[in-house]
C-alpha cells in the first residue's frame, strides 16, 4: 500500500489519470448495483416492479421521480466509496506529509 501511495504522490498526472479510470470503473459497478439490485428491491417494497417506474402526473407532464431517486442513490454510494478509499489509503494526508519533509 505504501508503494501505491508513493506512486500517486510522485506521478502527478499519471496518478490522476489512474484515479480517473478507477473512479469511472467504480461508477459502472455502483450503477449496476443500483440498477440491478437496489431499484428492484425498493420497487418491490413500494409495490412497483422497479424504482424507475415510479411517476406522478400534473396535467400533461409526467415526472419520473423513481429514476431520480435511483440516480441519487447511485451518487451517494459513489461518494461513500470515494470517501472510504481516501480514508483507507490516507490520501488526505499526502500534502501535509510533503510539507513536513
């Protein structure tokens, strides 16, 4: 783990690119988790086939609030994963350690 942190610290742009790729891959996995598992479970609880089918209508306008809730769940899970990665790898302390050296 220490070698990985040193790599990120010293590589700059390359480390940023790797972080971007890992973040995008995490987004795809979380999106699949929300779409394929969480949405159907919540949909079953509220009596719908999927969370995406939850809507309400005002006049001629149809509001797909279930889809928005799914996207919001997706966003919160990605934020939690990124936060935990930074905490576990102690990446929030990189700048402080560089200043001390």
